[in-house]
C-alpha cells in the first residue's frame, strides 16, 4: 500500500509542469499575435494618412 502513495505526488508534479508549459506556449502565441496586430495597425494607419 505504501507504493501507491508515491505515484500521486509524481502525477501532480507532472500535471503541474504540463500546465506551466502550456501557459508559456500560450503566452508566446499571444505575443506573436500582438506583434502581427501592431504591424497590421501600423500599415492601416500609414495607408489612411496618404
């Protein structure tokens, strides 16, 4: 019975690390999206000023 209790903390740690990885990945995707949005806004403003 003692062996089962060793699995749960490892499983929790694994889930925690996966969530951190997904959070970093989502943050990178959001930053890339924001950069594209800023570039598109700059192009739009440049075209409207002409």
